[in-house]
C-alpha cells in the first residue's frame, strides 16, 4: 500500500505522514531510519531536518538513537 501511495502522491509528504504514524503508534525504531533516508534524499529540506532534530531531542536518552548534538 505504501508503494501505491508513493506513486500517486508527493513522496516527501507520504514519508512524513508515515513517520507521524510510527511516532503515534510508538514504533520509534523505524523513525530514525526513515529520517536518515529522507535527509539524504531531500538534503535541502528544512522541514525534514528540523523534524528529525526535534524527534531526537524528544527521544529518551537511553533510546539508542543518534544524539542530536552529533547531527548539529
């Protein structure tokens, strides 16, 4: 279903919505990988970078995610 959504919609918006779904359902292990892929693909998107950094700052310290200070 995700592939079909990507074919007919703006890919960046679909990925952002998928990230929001994962965050709401507490499946955070998928979120950082998606953000890393999006940052590579849309490296000039301020929206993606700011959401990624916000996610990292909100993540618990013991979550194992990349430290936001490293990204900055």
